[in-house]
C-alpha cells in the first residue's frame, strides 16, 4: 500500500509541476509587447496601427521598417498614442503624425532623394530640446536694431515640393544657402541653379526671429520669393 501511495503522490506532483510550467510560459509570453504588425512599409507607403502604444515603440518601429530616424521626442517616449494610417505616402503620414503630436517645428533631412531623419526643433529659443543640430554657419555681425537688411522672404510654398516637405512657410526668411548669405531673390535663384538633385545643401531659415538650419537636396526648392528690407532685430541673430 505504501508503494502505491508514493507512486500516486509523484504522479500528482508531476501533473501539478507541468501545469505550473505551462502557466509560467503563458504568462511570460503574454508580457511581451507585440509590435509585429504595428508598422508596415511597402512601395514608400506607410501603414501604421497604433492604439494606446508607447510613442517610443512607434518611433522605433518607424526607424526599423522605414529607415527614418525621428529625433527630439526623447522626453515623450512613454506617452501612449493612438494613430492610424493606411497605405499613406510616407512623408504625408509622418507630417500628419507630427501634427497629431502637436509638433510645429521640425526639419526633414534627406540623403539624395530619400528621407532619412526628422529633427524636432524647439518652439522658442528658451524651449528645452534634446536635438543636437549642427550650429548654423557663421553669419555677419549683428546689425543695429534700426538698421535695415536686405533679405529673401517666402511668399508662397508650392505643393508637393521640397519646401512643403521641409515645412517651409509663408513669411519665412531664407538667410543662407550653401553657406552663403542671401541678400536678394536673384542671388538665391542663381545659387539654386548651380546645384543638382544629387547635391546636399544646408539652408538657414529665420522664422519669428528664430534661425534654424535645414538640410535639403540641391535644385528646385519649391518656393516663390521676394527681396525685402527688414530691421536687423527680425533676423534673431
């Protein structure tokens, strides 16, 4: 009788052990965040299905699947977001995502014709940001507040252009192009004509007295411009 009891005890213990093991496997697999179908990217079209997902997971998936790094949102990585996009052109979808996140200022950076990086820019000079953009090229000495400077102002942004992708806006001032200070519309047109789409060009833009740098392809920018005279203080230098 003792022998049978012992055999029965081991049989029950084995069943319990197996049940516990199965439970542990089930719990551990359920604890892993599944992002396998969060982002799909085919033929330059983005499908994004994020429902209360941490922003950091979304940005990591976009970088892994689309090859586009989004910088400047480090402090918001744990923020849950809900955002959907269905086979939408990549740049259009990402611009809509940034608007959804209430991001106003950002720069699109390209390698040849491919979007490679989006840098979120500070809202103002005093706003904190984790983005480390290269400093703008050297500029002339700051003019007196009442001294007039000739500059180039954007009066219209053309649709489906580099300018639209860079989020250039009406009344932006194009201060420098490819390291040269721009003082007239004709000067900018001549400089642009010397570049090809294979070139990479740096451009310094002033918006609401805040200068920032953008990186774009050479060739057509996609803006209508005019030469104007402004007070030095408007350049924010």
